């Protein structure tokens, strides 16, 4: 009798999830036009400091971004706007992953530069709130997570297109403990959701004269959802006969990224949410670790740019936050600049970061007092920019 009641309760829970997801499919199909930043004045860049080391590294990135955009800010073409209320303490106070007033403030911006946010996990001191990152991606429909990794001396020039609003993460907080002995989580892939991320990857390849796109799944085991993603990728690929398409299982792709003979073959890689999260962290290690990597979260109306690493609360607890590496947020700023049309400024900042982080390395960060502070690194980047401008 108890098991029967548990099953019926699980059915009701699942039915509600299905209704929500079918409604989301309709919204995706309805679509909207892409934002035209050339017609927006001022372009409003919302700044979210984040948690842990977030405010420290974001502050330094904003200093550099303000330096790069000094003329545009003075002319009223760009506005930097602080967005408060997304720190973990504020979210816990109202028990919402994304408070309504903060969401409204974010929607008044055109693009967002965001520091890392703490996601509560079982066993820590915070209530089990949903990830604010996941909530933002869903509410702003930021369906494409774009993460470049480039290490010229190793022949690495990858760009990952990770689906951002589906997979395991969209329902990650909506699993169910059917009984004390049985827990079930859910994964969702939709045809329109898969199609728009795959098409965006192919369009990027075509516009940048890249001749190969690779899809990553585990469709040999997870046949319904991953199978739909792969089937959709194959169908879209047929519309781009000038671009080579292949597909890989996620475990083999993880191995091939470290294979010196094969990794040079990969260019544009498109993949579902969880696999994208894991493989881009692996890939970032080639260019110095997740602390050096930025990422873009792209939707048709809004876009958000962030570091790919977490809030590193241990660094704060140990008094090392000032030594956190802000390069990830500066790399995210490069992507932001390109997205809103300031291509020359983006190229100059990217070049300065390459010089400071990989070539000259006159200022070295170690994350500890034996290395430079984030502020000293930001000063170094601006000095390099000044010499190059």
C-alpha cells in the first residue's frame, strides 16, 4: 500500500514536469529576433559580483573593461551598471534562487558580466536552493554556453557549444525520492532545443571558415535523450555540406582531448549540458586551468559572460581572495566585447591577456601570497594595453 501511494505521488510529480517542459517547447518554437546591438544606445552592461572570490576578480575585470571602453563610456555609448542581490546571503534571505527584483534588474540590461555564484549542495551550511546560474539561463533563455580554448603552441584551437537550458541541469533540483530506497532524477532533450544549439555551432563554423563540427553524446547508452540530440545534429549537418561532421561518445572524447595526435583535429564541438560542463573544464586545463577561462551564455535577447570556475570559498576563508586570478573574468570580457560589436577592443584585450598570461608573464599569480594579487595583474594588463594602443 505504501509503495502504491509512493508511485502515484511520483506519477503526479512527473506529470507536472512534462507539462512544464511541453510548455517550454512551445516557447522555443515561438522564437524571437536576435538583439541588434548596433541600434542600442547606451548598451547596458550589468555587473554581478558574485560570491566568494567573485567580487574580487569581477572588480579587477571591470577596471580593465572600463579602461578599454573609456571613450565609449564617456560618449554615452556604453553604461556599466552594478546589479545587487545575487549573493548567496541575499538569495537565502528570500529563499529564491533568482529573486524577482534582481531578475527585473537583469532584464533592464542588454548583456551581463557575472562573477561566480555559490550553488548550495547537500551537507553545506546553505538551504538547498536551485542554482542561480541555472535559473538565470532558463529565465533569460541563454541557451548556448560558448567556451573557447586556444593554446597555439599545442595546436589547440577549440570552441565548445554547450546546450545551456536542457539536459540534467534544467531538472536537477526536481528529482524525487520515490521511497527511502529509490531516488530518481530526470534528463530532458527537446528537438527545438537541440536544433538551435547545433545550428548555432554550424553557423559559427561557416562564418569563421571552419570546416569541421563534432557532436558529443552517450547515445549508445542513453538512447532517448542523447539519441534525439545526435539525430538532430545529423539532420542539421546535412544542411551544411561544406562542413565535415562527426560524432563521438563523451568518454572517448575526454580521452581524445588529451591525445596529442588527435586533439588538433577538433575545431567546433557541440554537446548537451552536462557533457559540456565536464569537457570544457578538462579543456581549460590546457591553457592554464579553469581560472583562466571565460565563457559566454548566449540567447537571442540577452547574453551573460562569466568565468567557468566556482566561487572558491576556501580562498576567502584562508584570506587569499585578493590573490585570486581575474584572467577568467577578463577573458569573459573579451567575449562580451565581441558580442556587442566592439571587435577591435576585444582583439586588443585578448592580445594583452595572451602576452600577460602566456608570453611575458612578468606578473605571476599563484593564488597565494608568494604570487601577485589580482589588482597587480589587472595593472599589468592595463600597462600592456597602454603600450599596445
